[in-house]
C-alpha cells in the first residue's frame, strides 16, 4: 500500500476565489511560454497567496526556463539535479518529462532519481552534475569544478546556471514547505519522510 501523501498546507485556489491581484498573477503566468492553459498548481498555487512576490518569482522563473544561454537539455538536467537533492516531488513530476523531451537520456534520469551519479550522462551533463553536487555539499566550487563547467558553458551561461540552481532551490523549498504534491494518480519519485 503506498504511503499516505501529506496534505497541502495551503488549499489550491479556484479561479473564482481569487482576488484581482491573484487573477493578474495567474494571467501573467499564462502570458509566458508556459501557456494559456496553466492551472494554479505546484509553486504557482502557493505564490498566488503572495501575488507581488509571486509575480517577481514567476518572471525570474520564465527567464530561467526560456531565456538563458543554456540549451533546454542542460537547463532541465540542472533542474532535475536540484529536484533530487531537495526531494521535491512536484518539481520532479513536472520536469522529468521535460528533461527527457529535451534530450536527457532516460537512464540518466533514472540514475538521478535513485540518487546515483549518472555515469552514462553526456560529458556536459556530468560537468554540471559535479558542479551542482559540490556546490550543494560544500556551498562552494573548487577551481577545477568551476573550470570544467565554464569550459562547457562560457561566462554568461555559467552565471545563468547558478541562477537556475538558485531559482529551483526556491521552488523546491516552496513545494516542500507547503507540501505541494503531484496529482494523486502520479507516482511519487521519492520516499516521503
């Protein structure tokens, strides 16, 4: 029998319940490449409770997803590394299919999910993995690890990689604190405490 999922700490708002500021935020989210059919789920469901903060974060998120120098495969790979380290269920649920569609190999995704080093990942993904792992573990990166990523990404994309990681830590914390889970019919990627 699957473990019971924790209940969200904030109820998901229905559009008819939203204030003008909350509706404006939802429309701002829908005006990005995320699409007009976005429903208030995941971190957005939480940020609707603080619409000014939510608007700033969704703008940063839209840039992190669609506007950086990182190709989508590498961006999604970095997001999955963060989701795994934070065991952010909804983030994994949302981004694992995007990562695979962007070109991250299924075996690499499975290794990340299981907490294993993705040894069969592409060279640039392995450089990012080492960077992410070291940064989250030591709160720094060595010159060697930095050079390895910088040689692959260059100046702008290295800066943006750090920004993507920071943004998705914010997403992970939001999801975990407010217990935002994937839909009931979706299998959880990680064991819940």
